[in-house]
């Protein structure tokens, strides 16, 4: 049996200039928050931005963005959903709504291949991929199926999180994959990037720290609010994007 | 008509295989159509014809085989066909049509109620064989 879908994934993503996979081997570090923030900030800066939520079993990007998901529109494939009038968005949650998604590994792969094969992305400057935690099927499939993912590794200052993130960094380095840097989330005064443990880990891998998103108890409310970048989240995420987009694109 | 994307994938794959094998004539292509995805044959044929424009072979080389969906529970080992599944609502059918893995969201084993089942056959569109003229 031949799977015809694999042949078209490259052409489906051809209109996307850069694919940034926000990954972390550790759960709960805020990959979805950082992904959603980055995608919104890119769109706000006039760039054509998309967000692909690959955390099938724990899809939450749509909740963070306060998006009401309907079925995607069909057009020789399916069109990404439009979120907040400026962001192209795709998620398993468009099909599962708020129900549990009990999938085993091969089913995750099937769903991922299907979504990549039938989603017709418009030209984008950036597609942000919100990765699930771990080094499992989704990450391995991203490595197998996407030609040029660049990794943004999300970490918190927690010693436990950093130990787990370190393993992912070691793997990505071993595989010679492009890592654009570490993004510190839940940064707190005293243990933030300025000499803190995230900076230390980044230095060991000779990687930049792209920035620090502060720990804010109200982060989910801010994100789902009408203008998430107007408050304290705006300056740090814009700083991250400046480092990520430096000289690589134009709006 | 997301069937067009799948039809395009089939034609692109046939063309890739043809080119990798010297670019000869395509004699026959056998495509299995999984029951679970419930693709529209008309929409798929339309997409196929659109993707075949300019190719040295037409829709007549394609043969379609129905692939009945069969589920097997990983807990109680029960097997059942799609016909044995309670009718889904329109939104749920639509979700499975777009993304067959949504079946694990909406279907349960009729024996034990588990969502942990294998779809052993009949998922979606696959190519069974591409016959090319020998050089």
C-alpha cells in the first residue's frame, strides 16, 4: 500500500517561508502560551502568520486565543481557520471540539499526516507550530515530514524542567537541527535570564536566550482578552520576535 | 471538497512513481477508498480530472476498490464493521470525514465501551498498485 498523502505535504507547506516549532520535552512550561503570543505578535507586526496546534491530545491554543472553532471551509482541501481576523489557525480541536482525544501513536501520525496533506495554507511569513510535550510521535513526525523546521525551545527556570529540556537540546544538536534559541517562560525576578539557569543552559549549548516571558498569574486572561500585547506580555514577546526575525523577512 | 486534496495527492504520487521508473505509460492504478472517511466519489473524480490535466494519462486508468471499515477493540478484542456503529450526528460524521482519527473521539467499542480500538481496514485513500508499461 502506498500512502499518497506523503507526496503532497511539501507542496502544501511550500507557501510558508519559515516554520518555527515551539518545543520542549517538559510539559507545563508554557509552549502554547508562547506559541500563541508569538503568532499574535507576528500578525500584529504585519507579517502573515499561522499557528498549527500539534498538541492533539491537549489542544489548547484555541482556548488561549479565545477562538470559537467551526469546521474549516473546504477549497480543494481545507482552509485554515481565521482567528482574530489576522491569524491562520489549524488544530485537531476543530474536529474534536472540547471532547477528549484518546489516540495512540500510529493514530497521532495518521491524523498529523492527514492534516498536513489537506490543509491549504495561504502564503505565510511564519508558521508557528505548537508542539506537544515530550520526544514522541509528533516531534518525530515533524522531523520526518517537515523539510525545514527551526526550533524554539521553551524552558522555565525550574531545575527539573531544565534537566528535561537539556535532553531535547542534546538530541536536536545530535541531529544537527537548527535551534534558534531558548525562550524562557515564567521568568521571575532573581532567577530570570540575567545570569539565571536558562542562560546557563543556553550558554552550555552555545545558544542565545531569545527572551524571557515573565510569570504572570493573569496570563491566560490577558491572552484571551481583546488586546493581549498591549499589557506586560507585549514588550518581551516583541523582543523575542526581533531576535527570531532579524534580517530574515519583511512584512 | 477536500476530496480534491486527496485526489491531487493520488495523481502526484502516481506521477512521482512514473518519473522514478523512466516516465513510461501508466497502464492502471488501483486506489482503495476507505469506508470510514466517506469521501464523495463525485468530488474525488472531479478532483482527479482536475489534477490529471496535462498528464499523458487520464481518469480511465484508475480503478477504485471499496475498503470496508473494520474496527477491533484493544481491550476486549471485539471486531465490528462501520455498519455496526450507532449513527453519528451530522457534525460528528463531518469531523470523521475530514479527519478519520476523530472516530476515536466519537465512537466506542460496542462490546465494552472503550475508545481504545484499532481501525484495521477502511480508513481513507491509499494506492494499492501502479502498473507501468515495462521499458
